[in-house]
């Protein structure tokens, strides 16, 4: 099934699936379908742990043809925005106001990577399925390119006001472990994965005084991360049992392999498991058996985002300014064809007068 563009004013359409409203499996399925048209100049996909957002440039009826005729249908809970509200949403995302951790840096990195290179997929903060980026991507439509440039400028500006050390989703995951296991100094934390989010979790745990263990499909990458986080490696695969730890953070692309014996050992223990993978790395039956000990990346999306009101107000005003600036650029851009037509017409009349 497809989502028709319908009749909209020239500008932008955003199809949004967020963890607050769309479960991980449905969100990832939408993102996989959206990636099939993400090579089109009139489309760009922002895909993170908590969001799958497809932005489209709509310059008239012609944009409802070609590959955009196969737009993915929004899953239940998805939102469609058109025009300036769609642009404002991206500005809010880039400024970090729509994140679990207000002002976190990872989402800005992801927006930057979307614009920087659509042909070579960059490493995502959260693991996503291999092959989710369409090959043969072309340069963006001017409206989308300008939209993302304004969003990146806004994101850099608002983060320059930050006075406190930056926090990430990994810090929120560790907060969940602290709530169950107590303060981290001297505790053992297992980080499963070696990508960007796993590195953030390992470094954050190390800073808090925890002893970090790293498990990953690639033993070399696990060893490198364990060395950087002043920890040690742990076994990975369905032939090894999880080590005795006080908390587990998962950040991998794919299922977490557990043998029946390892699963029984995990369920018999009491440590919290925070799964930052999307879709979840823990199978549904194990999730249910873990009960309150298990926290998914979607669960974290509903966590309250604390931030000083004064700074948040300042960021919101910056978003207002970015929206006004982008709207002004759109108005000028729309006038250029008319100005050119008038110029050509005047030149033609001048030529006729000279000839006469």
C-alpha cells in the first residue's frame, strides 16, 4: 500500500514515525520501505533509534510521479506534516528539543550525515539493518538541501549555548541500571555491541566508575572498545553464557544470540537489561520473561526530558527564527521564475522596439 501525496502547496511533506507513537517493529518496517525511494532527489530519510522520518519536496503534480508514486504508508500512530510545520519539525529535531535527552548531540550527527553523503551510508547512532540505504542516491532537491542546511546551522548554534557536559541516550540507559543496581562505582556493566551507541554506553559507564565488559560479533572491535573504556572483553554468541554483571546494555543490529542455558541463567539473575537496539535485540518471549527488568529503546522514548526552562525557551526562539528564515527563502525562491519571466519579456519588448 502507498501513501498518496494528495494536493498540497509547493514545499515540503514529512512522514513521521516516532517511538512515542509507533512501536519499533512497525517503525523499522516503515523505514525499510522509505529507504527504497531515498535515492530520489526529492526525498531524504532521517533514521535513528527513535525515529524514521521521510522528507519530500513537492513542486507540483510532477512530483507525484516516478518513484514517489510508491511512498510507504504511514504505520498506525504515524504523523504527516505539510509545508512549514514539516520544516519546523526538522528544526525542532536538529535543535534537540524532540529528543529524550534535550540537546543531545547524536541526532545532529545523524541529520548531518543524511545531508553529507546519501550514497555511502554512515554509521548510525543506533544499529539499523544492513542495506537500509538505497544505492545510487542523487543530489538533493534545492528545497530539501536548504531545509537541512538551516537545520544544521540551528543545531550547531543551540549547542554552543550548552554549559553542562553533554548527555546521550546511553546515559539514560545507565540511569535505569542505577535505579535498580545502585551507584555504578565498582559495579560490572556488560555492553553488547561496538558501534557508536555502544561506545557511548561503554565510555559513560567508565566515567561513572563502573567496570566495563564488552561483547560483540567482532572480537577485534570488542577488544578495541574494551581497551578504550578501560575494561575487558566478554564472550558473544549462543555458545557462551552472559558474565555475572550488575547491568546489561544492548546496542546491536540484529538479535542477541542466547543458548537455552544462557537464557535460563539470564532469567535467574536480577540485573536490569536495557535494549537500545531497534528493532529489539531481545526476542519477545525473553522480553516478557524479564518483565520489569527489561527496558526497550521505545520505553526510553517516554522518559521525561529534563532541561532548564530558560535555555529551552531560548532554543524555541531560535527554532522560530529558523522557521522564519526558511519561509523567507521559500518566498524569494518562488518569485525567481516570475522575475526571470518579466526580465525576458522586457528584453523581448526592447529588442522589438530597437528592430522597429
